[in-house]
C-alpha cells in the first residue's frame, strides 16, 4: 500500500454529482470569469469569514500583489516578512517595487518572531506581513501593538489560514487586509488556481476590485483608473469551491483527527518532533491542520526511506527566502536567520488530507519507526 503526499480523488468523486449539477448552470449563464458563481462565492465567504469585503482573484500570489498595491505599498517601501514561507510572501513585495525585510521565525511554531520585528523597522518601513503557516496564526495581538505604535499597516499572508481564528476574528481580518489561496492542496482547494483578498477596509476593497480587472471600475469598461492586472477567478473554480465550502468544517475535523493519530503514534519516537501548537494567552482557538510538519535531524534520509516505501512527503521549505538567489542583492548571508535555516534542514510535511485513512497514518508512522530502528519483528511481518 502506498500513501500519496496528497490526494483528493475520493472526495472529488463523492462531490461530483453536486458539482456537475451546478456546472450545467455555469454553462447556461455563459459567464465564465468573475460571473454569478464567483459573486455567490464572494458573498458566502463574507459570511464564513465575517469580512466586509471578499474579492476573488486568479490565485493567492496575485491576491498578495493586488493587496499590497491596494494598500498603497510601492517603490522603495519596506515590508517586514518572515524568511520561512512560500516564495510568494516575499516575491509579491518585490513585484510591487517594495523591499522585503526578513525576520527569523520562532522556534517550533514557524511563526514570525515578534521580538525581532522592532529591530527591522526603519524610516522606510510601511507594513508588516505576518504569515500564518501550516497549522496556526502568528501572534497577532503583539503584531498589532507594534504596528499601532509605529503606524504600520498589517497585511497578512493568510493564504493557508482558512478557518483559522484569533480572538474570534478570521485570519486576514486582524490587520488591514489578508488573502486566501484555493490552490488544490490547500485546506479548501479548487481543481486549479484560485485566490481571494479579504478586508474590512472600503478603500482597499475598491482598489483591489479595480486592480483585478486592468484598473477598471466595475460596470465602466475601457476606462482605466490605474494600471492593473488580469486576475479573475473562473466560475468553474468558484462552483467547485461553493460545493466544497459545505464540507469544509467536516474536513477540518477529519484533519484534526488524523493529526491526533499522528501525535499518538509518533509520541514515543524521540528523534521526531511533532507539531507545537501555541496558545496565545487570550486565544482559545484550535489549530487547522493544513500541513502536518515534523522535524528530525535525519530529515533527508527519512524522506528517502519513506519514498522507497512509496510514502509521499514534501519538504516545506528547503531554502529560506533570505538565501534565495533572486534576493542576493539584499545582502543576507547564511547564519543570519539561524532558526529558519535549522528548520529548512530538519522539517518535512507528512501526508495530511481528509481522504486519508487511519490505517494510512499508521503505515506512515510504522515506516518512520522502522527507519529509526524501533520496529519490532512482529509489526514488520504484518507489513
Ligand atoms: C499557497 C501559498 C501562497 C500562494 O498561493 P497560490 O494560490 O498558489 O498563488 C502564498 N503564501 C503562502 C504562505 C502559501 O502557502
């Protein structure tokens, strides 16, 4: 039995009758981008997240770029961002002509180390971009305090953070704006690219709506208020997301159950560190297991062993952002961000998706156990 790193085939088959009935409607409506299904999804997500405005776009990388521009970030501005994240957290900043200023992460949680933020602030700093990675949110109470003190914007890379809340507020709504990704492997996945900007700010929302269609105001074509982008969501993707949104809470509960299975089965393997979920003092919200990330000194050998036994893994992230060739001109060096650099050598994501069975979790854990030389002969013979 093999275990894919990700598969959504089983759910997709189950959901297909619901999806296909709605797709007929999309064809009948004849509007395939930014159409009725996209509008319905925006409205449903406004209810789900509590956002005043949800603006659907082509993907979350575009959402980050459009959010930054809509918030007025541009040439020469500095934006503080953690160096341990998906590339788009930093590339979006560079795309609008601004400069990413990297911060190291907190040990164990992979969140931006809030103690380092103030040292990164200069005259040119305009915003802080916290990233809510893997399972949990950054310390938004502390980040908001710093931002208020220094009059900075808070623009959240909440691409992974659907259904993550801090003091009852959805990720992306704790600062000025945020984004959500619907990339297929994300907690709420389309069957292609799709993304969203969410905000309570009317001005940012208006600018973002313009920027996604070449700087035009809705209903006034061919007049360009600003030079924007072509980043619209497909109605086919919106339709799939509308169906899947109905299953989201059940799927998140399933992820939590699988994470608990992993935690239990890996607890006695001392070479493996399982996810650490930090409860902020005033925060009673649970984790959302978008990714189940472990750490071990033997990461690369473990990945090879699991691959040999047809178990998929994904290294998130093998190279921290401050050491990427494209950011060489910023002058960072190996050793500048020790915690992120250590995580880049030790961290690996294990399979984690609602279609997984408990038996598959057991199989993954047995292979990890046998790699560290703890498998007993009886268990091996069953396998
Ligand atoms: C997935 C992701 C993105 C980008 O999302 P896309 O929809 O693939 O463009 C940005 N930031 C983080 C942290 C992500 O995980």
